[in-house]
């Protein structure tokens, strides 16, 4: 039987955004922002040596019923299923991550994002890129700086591929490169197995959590916890004990 998401439970989990207007741009924008702010990005399962299932029923149980978070595949597979249940036309895509790397680096297709087809053209949606998750809906147009609740993003066109960039401290930095070729569950399963089990995977070797909040972003990397404000300086502190880490995961990331 095909998976049918529990829409009432999901909407309750992300704070009951208004979806009464049907599959519109306004509704999509509300869903993206509420999802990103309610469900954290985190890698606790691979860091603890636990499996990461991409079965939608397992993802729904983890992110919705168990009030956990996850990484890109979990976030965007669930979000895509929700959008389809609400009547949106959605394509699954994959990307090569370039964050903190040269723009011409050759990296694996290890990230998932979504293309949502609206009447006036496709939009790019990604609720699972950690500390730089876009909290808005991005029109697939080259070179246009687009405002979101958490800063500006833009898309650049390189022949058949695109690059997504975010504006960080007045500099444009590339998140990833992607094209519009559809990706499939089997593609994600292969990458997910590497990311969640390989001893060299950064999700296995280090603890990561991130969540956008009104007015800023929260980020945990190992023992380093930061609160980045949109209108002011960041605050940072080193977490000295395991109890401190547990408290931040509970209180800041839910």
C-alpha cells in the first residue's frame, strides 16, 4: 500500500500553518518556514551508530511522532510526501555539496532537494541543509537575489546545472550544485548508506544540529554551540560536559 502521510499529525508537529488556500505559493512558503523552524537538522542516529531508514513510515514516526530531527533525505522525503498529499507537483532532485569547497570541486551527489512546479514556473525548496537551510521558496531564475526569512539566496546557471548560494556576512557562498534530472529512492538509498555508516562520513565522525528560529539560527558542531542573530553579533560557547550537550539538544533543538 502506498504511503499516505498523517497530515493532521504533521501540521500539529510544525505549528499548524494555514493550508486552507490549497496548493498555492503562499501555502508553500508557510509550510517551508514552519517545517524548518519546528523540525531540527541533526545526525544523532549515525553519530550514535544507529541506522537511518528512508522508508517514509519510519521517517514520519521519527520526525513527527517521536519529535526527532534528521538530515536532508529524511526532511525532504517527508516534505515531498506532504506536498504531494496537498496537491503539489513535486520532483525529487539531487545535488553535489560545495559548502566550504571550491565551486569547481567534484563531489558526490549526496544531497536531496525538491523542485515544486507551480503555474508560473518551478520553485526550489530545501528544508534539510543544516545551518544554511533556506527558509523560503526560491524561484528558479538565474542571478536574482531572493529574500527569505533568514537572509538572501540566489541561483546561478552554469550550462545545464545550477548553483545555490546564500549571502553570509556580505559574501555569496555556494551551498551546492544541481541539475533538474529527477532522482529516485534508490539513488538516495546508496548515498544514505555511505553517509550514515562509512567511517569517513562527517555524519559518523561528528555531532551536528541546526535549526532556524525567528530572528536567527542555532548551530551545534561537536561541543561548539552558536546562536547567530540576523540583526546582531553571534554568541558562541564551548559545551564542557555531556550533560551540557544533552541540555542544548533538548532545550535549543527540541
